[in-house]
């Protein structure tokens, strides 16, 4: 090793014995399967090397800790008879009494059933929509038309749910555009916004209109990584457009689809709190009550904080188990999932 090389290695905090130029010499005499020993770099050296990245991410870590992890300590009220007037420290512990009340409450199980029904329905009829939109938009060859369509379809994502519900009310309400046009032709009594029987279709249509375009961006980004030479080679081999989609495009989207599906399962028990609570009064709790609205009304409105905390904690635990189970299933099929054990 030359003096200049040794000096550069020492400046980086790596021992001279670990320099690349000496690695073959250290491995001389070792068998083909022998591993070359490596020395771990101390945390001081790694901190000095990565201090700019650490400082850049430190504000995000602090925000996550203050607003996400520290509030988790408040889950202790699920085992208390909590009152905000006396605080957590002075509230008596009641053990598992709140969870026993929760499991024996039929209203809670009705909210769970509505939550699972909405999640399952949207998983079938909403989750594939961004994928189909990305495939269709990717087939548009003109970049200007593609950009215009993409801008129009993901614009509703930036609307609040208040605006979205208002737009649907103006279109499908009792005095909306569709009802007025039908009354001109002799039909009356049309009000989609207050019909509990079609409420599931209504909120799914609202979710598709608002967020399908935004979800499409993720799949378009995944499609941009596909090598165009694969399509050219398949065309030369006589593959049709459908076979190119099936054998090239969809396999390229599979890791992204599985990742988003796992995240969706983890969020399965959280289905649009703001969207549902805005329309709960119009269709009734029988159709619109989900776990989040149930927790809100039991805790904030009725003041039963410990009971609501128990319901929210149970929802979080089940969501975590769904993520872990879906991630394990993804590993069994050879996909990376959300995380992979080192």
C-alpha cells in the first residue's frame, strides 16, 4: 500500500489492515470457501461519516416520537376508570373490565361488521381501479395527452371530504342535478345520499373519484422502471398486447401491488372517519357506524374515555397482526413485503 492510500484510509477511520489492497494478501493461503474477516466500524466513525444525514432526519424523528410514540403511553387509560378531571395518575385501575364491556357490547360488534364489510367491498371494487387506470394511461403514447389526463384524475385528491360530499350532494341528493332531471321526465323520490341500502356503493364511488387518480401515480412510477427492450423483444417474438401485459407489465407491478395490499390490510379497520361521520346523520348509524366513529361517539361525545380507549387499542393490535401476517405471507411467495429480516 502506498503512503497516500494509507493516509486516505486513516482519514476515513478504517484500519489500514482492512484496506482493499491488502485484502487479497490477507486471504492468501485460505481455502476457496473461507470468509475474509472484517472489522466493524465504531459508532463514532459512523456518526462522523453520516452526521449530515442524521441531522437531516432528526426533525422527522422528533415529530414522530412526540406525536406518535409518546401518545401511545396514554393507552394505559384502557385499564382505568379514567376521568379527565382527575388525570391519569389519580384514575383508579379496573383491570380488564373495559375490555369485558367491549366484547359484551352488540353495538361494537355491529361497528366491526360494518368496518369489515366496507373494507372488503372497497378491496374488491376500489383497490384494482388505480392499477387499471395506470395500465390504460401507460398505453397512451402521446405525452401531452397522458399528462393532461393524469392531472385531471388526481386533482380530486386535494379536495377535502367536506367538498367531496358536497359535490355528491349537489349531484345525487334529493334536490340535486340527477333528481331534477328525473323529475322533469316524471320520476320523483330520487335521493341517493340518504338511502342506507346504497350507502356502501356511494362511499366506494366517492373514494374512487377522490383517490384513484392519486393511487395511479404509484403504479405509473413502477411501470416507468420496466425496460422498453422487453416490450420490443416480445413484439419481435409476435406477442400480442394482452400477452405483453400479462407477462411483462403485471409482473413488474407485482411487488408494488403486494406492498400496497399489505398496507391496505393494516389499515383495514380504518375506513374514512371524516367521510363517514359527515354522512352518518343522513343514513343513520345502522349503515355508517364503523369502529372509528364508534370510538368517537363513545369517548368524545358520551365521555366514556376508557371504554373508547379499549376499543381503539384493540383495533390497533388487530391491525398490527394483519400487517405481520400479510407480510409473512408475502415472504412465503418470494416477495419483499413491507420489511425483510436481515
